[in-house]
C-alpha cells in the first residue's frame, strides 16, 4: 500500500497535505482521509482507498489453430452481478511479492493454469481519482493445467476457456463489464502481444 503524502510539502501538482489519517482499515484495504490545500489556498478533502498492487493475466493458448483465452466468472457482491473477468488478484498477506509472483500465483489459484512463459505488458492505475492501487498486466502462454487453489471466498467462481474472437464479441456486446479486463486486453492488443 502507498504511504501517506508528506505533510506540509507541496507535491508535483502543487497540492499540500495539511493532515492525514486512516479512517478505516481491514486486511484488504485502508481508507485514508487527507485534508489538502491547493496552490491558491483553497482547502479540500480527499478520501483515498489504499490497496496493494494487483496483477491481471491474459492466459492465451491455441486449440485447432484458433486462439483461446481463459476467463473466470464470479459473483461480485458490490454490484450484485456475476462478471466475466480475466484472472486477477493481489496478495494482501504478501505485500513484498513481485508482480510476476502474484500473476503466476493468481493464475494457478483461480484457473489451475501454470504458465511456461509470462510477459509483463505494462501497468496502470485502476481508478486514480479515488485509489492509489496499481495493476500489472501479464500475458501467460505455454499453459499447463493443474488443480485450482481457490480461497474459500471464491466459491462462486468458475473457469472458462473460450475463443479469443468470442471474448472480443463479449466486450463489444457489453457482456464483459470489468474495466480492468477490458483495459488489460486493450493494452495487450495494442502492443500486438495477442
């Protein structure tokens, strides 16, 4: 998780943090409340969600000369829907794990897949207006199927390997609503990795 802003010193944007406190904290996140002062002395308040960095993984294989991609479908309580997503996650109990370690671990945990080759395609912030959380995008290939290692809280999760063309159609038809999955796919596509 990101550290608090330095109190009393203007940051790159000319904003000075006047005070900072942790308003709420649990195993997965902290909510930090900062009182700030803009360069023109206007004061403001920011509520910032601090979370560990995460990895999102596009596991791509080939079957009968057609590209396939592995998705998970899981119930997301905050929105009350089952969502199609690329495998992703963070390790709240291992904050010093490298992004690649998290990517390999989450891929196997959620799908049972192990990647012979994994490529880091880039990074992005999930929602820079309210959180400092950073995500890392990986392409996983040379896949071998093992058993999943899902956490007890992932009991509503299922794994599906589908045609890459169907995945693209699902994005276009708004069947895939996970912005992280869509952004990761866009990055991989623009970099011509898939």
